[in-house]
């Protein structure tokens, strides 16, 4: 009995530690006072949620973040799916080293990766800000696409592809008609995970954004330098809800936890 009570107490403390900051932000977003505070002062208000949609920098940066996240995720999957297939189905010298290199963008601290990419793009001044940002996000998302799709491919019975090949299909045709449809849930899970990672990314975007091309997380940081009102809390609440809905929807439809 005492052991069970101790376990429940530990679990409650753990949840309080993990969810407490989000609860504080959520409650502070409804304060009527012009200064961000917890507990909120001045009563209850939805004014700051309305202010989110009236602030042009948030609207513009939202669409930039959405565009970069979608494009980077698509490119990362386009490159990552063939790489995952090769790593799962073939054995060759240096494969372990190659897998480590492919994973390096998520093993190295994000600020280091962002700074290195900034210095790299400075050497090639012809690359515009949006293209550099897109390349940076794609590099970060590539390891996620390889790992998630690889997990899905390892769960696939290789006899299915071998049967298609024995019936006359070449490897490319068997991949497109047999393998890819059977791992579509894993590909969708990789898409959702990569999209969320890109949309919420700060370290890479911090170094690679520029005039006229700013992502939403960076716009939030800039806003907080000049204003300390509950608008950021309101926007953070909306982003938390957006992420929860997206992840939970993916889990219910696709079983996201099977692949990540």
C-alpha cells in the first residue's frame, strides 16, 4: 500500500513538473492586464487571443513557417525514403559510419548546426534567405525521415517484395507498388514528426532567417524583446493546442508511437 502511494505521489510530481509550465502559460493567456503575470490580474479576457490575429508579423511569419515546414518535410522524405530503403535492405562497407553521418544533424547541438550553416551560406552569397532556411530545415529533418521510415521498413515482411520480383517486377516497380503502399503509415508518421520539428524549430531559424523571411518562433522572440503582454502566452497556447491535436490525430489514425 505504501509503495503504491509513493508511486502515485511520484507520478503526480512528475506530471506537475512536465505540465506545470504549460498550465501557467495557458492561464496567463486569459489575463486582462497589459502585463504578463501569473496568476493573471484584471479579470478574464480573450483580448490577447484576438491580438494574435491582428499582429501582422505573426500572420506573415506563420505562413513562412508553414511553407518552409511543408517544403522541407517533403524534400526530406523524398531523400530519406530511398536512403532508408538502402540501409535496411543492403549491406555494404562503411554502412555504420554512413548512418552516423546521416544522424549528425540531430546529434550535434542545434545552435552549432545553425552557426555552421550560416558561415557556409556566407561563402555562397547567391543563396537567398528563404533557400538557405529551407536547406537548413531539410538537413535537420532528413535524419528523422530516415529513422522513422527505416523502422517501418524493418517491420515489413521482405517476402512481399521478393514475391513481386519473382513474378517479373523489377526492384523499382516492386518498391512503388508493394513496399511503399505497405509502409505508408510510417511515411505519414515521419511527415508529421518532421513537420512539427520544422515548424517549431528555433536554433536553425535563429541563424538563417533574414529581412522579410522570419519564422513564427523567431517572431515570438523578437516580439518579447519589445512587449511583455499576454499576447505571446495566447499564441503559445494556440500552438500547444495545434500540436496536441495534430499528434493525437496522427496517433489515433496511424499509430504514431509504432514508428517513433
